C-alpha cells in the first residue's frame, strides 16, 4: 500500500504541517485528503510525484463542510501525468 504525504499549507503558501497516510490508490488518498483538508490548501504527494492539490476553501465553504455531510466544495487540481491504478 503506497504512502502519501499530505502537506497542509499556511496562508503564505508554505508548508505548515505534514501527515503521512497509507492509501490503496490516488482516489482513496483524495477522499482522505478532502476529509482532512480544513480551510487551507493541501497538496498530496506520493514519493516524488505530486498527485493533486486542493485549493483553499472560503470561510463560508469551510463552515458548510463542517455542518453538512457532502463532498468538499474546494477546487481540485489532479496531475495530468498520473492515472489511478
């Protein structure tokens, strides 16, 4: 099972904290990242490969995510070089 690195960014775009997560594939890592995101941008890497980036949620979007059980609203950028295996 691959290990993914979640990089939580601060307001300046620098890494604020990091979390290692084991996931079966990129889709599973994406779901776990969305659940952990919070209101700041988040990048997910697997080894030296940037898998995707989730942009920051607005404060209103973040509050809505905390009160409702639905998928994240923030935009997602998936690396075009990789397809889920």
